[in-house]
C-alpha cells in the first residue's frame, strides 16, 4: 500500500470502504413470510419464511435479522410440530431482530425504508390461526428473553395472542406467566414493540420479568401495551419479581392502555424490584388495587414525566397503590388526573413514605370513600413539594382532606405546594398556597374516569415562580413536556413550567392608518408605493408595495382598500 502513489492509495481506500460497506449490509439475515426463492436468508427474494430458522442461523453467525411485514408463528420452522404451545421465539445475545420492512426485492441493505407502523410485523401466539384464545393450544410465551443481556434486542414488532394459561402449578409454573414475553434471569432490550391481546393466568399478561437467584434487568423503550390481561393475579401488562435475585427494569416513553389485572397492578406490578419509569402514559387501566401500578415489597421505584389518566381501582389506588413500609416510591413531574377509586383515587399508601416533587394531582374522584388525591394510612408519611392538589373529589367534597387524606397515624409533609382548602397539616417547609392554580382547561372530577383537560398553567397562575428550587431533585432539568424545569428565577409548582415566551394567541391586529393615494402605472403596468409615502408607514420607511394591474392605466387606493 505504501508503495502506491497518493492517487492509487485514494482509489484503493475508496474500493476498500465500498467493500466493507457492502459486507456490513451483507451481515443481515432476511425473513419474509411468502418468499419464493432458495429461502437461505440472503436477500428478500431468498429470505427465510420462518423467523425460527433465521434465529437459529443468527445464533451461529451473530448477524442481525430483518423481518418483512406479515405474521409469524413460533411453531413454524426448525422441525417444530404445528400447534406446539411450548414453542417460542427466543432472543439471542449480540443479535437485533428488526421488524417493519416492506421486504421488496432490490431493497436489501436499505434500513431507512423500515416503518413498523406502515409495515406491521406480527409475532403471534395464535397457533391454530383462528383469532381467538385456545387454552393449551396457543403459545404460552410468544417470545422469551431468558439468559440474555442487553445486546439481545427486539425492535419493531407487534406481539399478540400469547396465552400463558396452564392447568396446574399456579404462579410457580412459568406457563402461567408472561404471555407476550417470558424473561427469566435475562436483560433484553425491547424497543418500538406493541404488546396487544396477550394474557396470563397469574403474572404478567404481556411480560413477566423473573429474577430467580440471578439478575433480571430488561429495558423497554417506545412500546405500547394495549388490552393485555392477567386473569387471576397481578400485572395486567408487566409483572416484575425478584425471587432470590433483584429484578431491575427500565421503561421509557411507553404507553399502557386498557390493561387489566384481576388482583393488583392493571399495567405494572413489582415485587423485590428496582424500577425506573420515565416519559410514560398510563390510561384506562383497571385492577382491584392499583389501577395502573402496584408496588408489593422491597421496591425502590422512580416514576417521572408520566401521565396517569382514567385509571380505575375497585378498592384502593386508582392510579398507584403502595401497600407497606418496605416500598420507596418517588414521583417527579407527573400528572394524575381523572382516576377513580373508593380510597386514594390518585395514589393510595399504607405505611409507605412516598415522595412527590412537581406533581399535578387534579380531578381524581374517590367515589364512595376518602382521599380524592392521596390517601395515606397506617403510618404513611409522604413528602410533598412544588406540587398542586386541586379539584380532587371524595364523599366529603373538594376540601383539604379530599386533596390529601391522612388517617390518625399518618402525617404528610407538604411545602411550597398548592392545596385546595389550604394545608393545615404537618409542614416543615411551609410556603403553601390555596389559590386557584388556573389550569388551561380544568376537568370536572365527577366525569372520572376521564382523560380530558389540560393542566398546564395560564400566564396569571399564582403557581408560577412559587416553588422551591432546592426541592427540585438532582439531575431534573426539564418538566413533563421537555421544557426547562426552571425558566425564570424560581421553579413553578406542578408538572408544567410556564414559558412566558410562548404565546399561542393570534397577534393583535394592526390599526389601519388610512389615506387616499392616486398613482399611474408605468409602461410595464406596475406601480410602486414606498412606505415613507404613507403617514406612519408600518415598515419604518423601508420596503415597498408593488401592484400589477392588467389592462389598467391607473389605480386608486382609499381607506376601504
């Protein structure tokens, strides 16, 4: 190489770059359900028709797998018998499985053509393909992530009709948990996936994360969990449990909609767990306790920048249920609105010392009970700062106790917050107010469960610049919308920071300064009127107005124009 001239060296490097680029594109295994070529995975024409065959090849080669739109079943390929309920798509370390490609010949290597919404790629547990659940016939787990690390990635799939319903063994039988995905001692990465219509008997209709004497630390990003069910137990969408090991989970920018648990945690259940949930929405989920989230034992959980709206608990905790003193929940920049439960319509805590920073809690309804916002019992002593509790309703109205209810053993520490009716309980920091926070669109709590309203602040809200900067947790630089958390000198109360530079109103109309003008057109049929010729010209004497009038020799402008 060094004996070549500069021109020859440049040509050689260019050829080498193109060769390596082609090799990178070649390191892909293609899957397309109706491919008619040699089915060796080398192109869209010759793609594997079975994802199982592609995963087997990827486990050896380490190549990523690209899957074209269509529906794929885990009992197809690899010599598996049809309708085998134990069949599952097993994730592979160092391999990313991508769904959402159009899969047309000639599009090999063109990753930018991928669109999981336009080209839906479904992994289905409906093995007999009749679009309904069949116990002991459908797949117990559509996918599995046990024994993996974060390099095992699944991205861009719809995972549906997992049916973890087995006759015996209760929750200890893995076939009774994790209909969409079963993770035992694994840490896979799940991105841009939709988990829909999965169910389990006991734990985790969509996902069960079990750390059994070993770590289990999955990461979930940009996913949708919709209409998943836990028929007899906990975690309509996700169940997390440390059993001799610590389960850890991170969930970012994901949505939980209409998931149902027969017992606890319509969307999310955790036990012996460390969890971080950020930028998520929990909407219209249902459970006996904890319509959206239930925290069982020995949990450190942080929930930030998330919306809880329209969730229902039949007993306690319309949005969140914290059952005992081993739980350490922290809530930062969250909105709780339109949730419904007889006790603690937004958050119920029994013995748990929760923390609330810059949260907005409004229009929740404790129908038939107490604590429209928070309900704290059995020595539950939450710390609350920079937050808003307004227009929450219980059987006694919308007074202070309807916003934050403490039984005789509990004492909320409230500071730098808005509390309807005024806060007269324990308060180390003080500086609370009881003025209407003037939401952009307030919600009627009697409409709960509801997802309506806009709880951002109007420009004359008393909650603006009324918080305490020292109570903003370290590392929190943005509000729930991604706006700077402190835009002026002092943080606002609630989840939304008001930006004085945002003005969505139409600009005030200009006042006309009228005078009559007569101008003759030039030989080109044009006329120019300069701003300085007009009294009070709006352009400050710069610029001009040009008119072209076909077939006329003059134009007259008056105030009516």
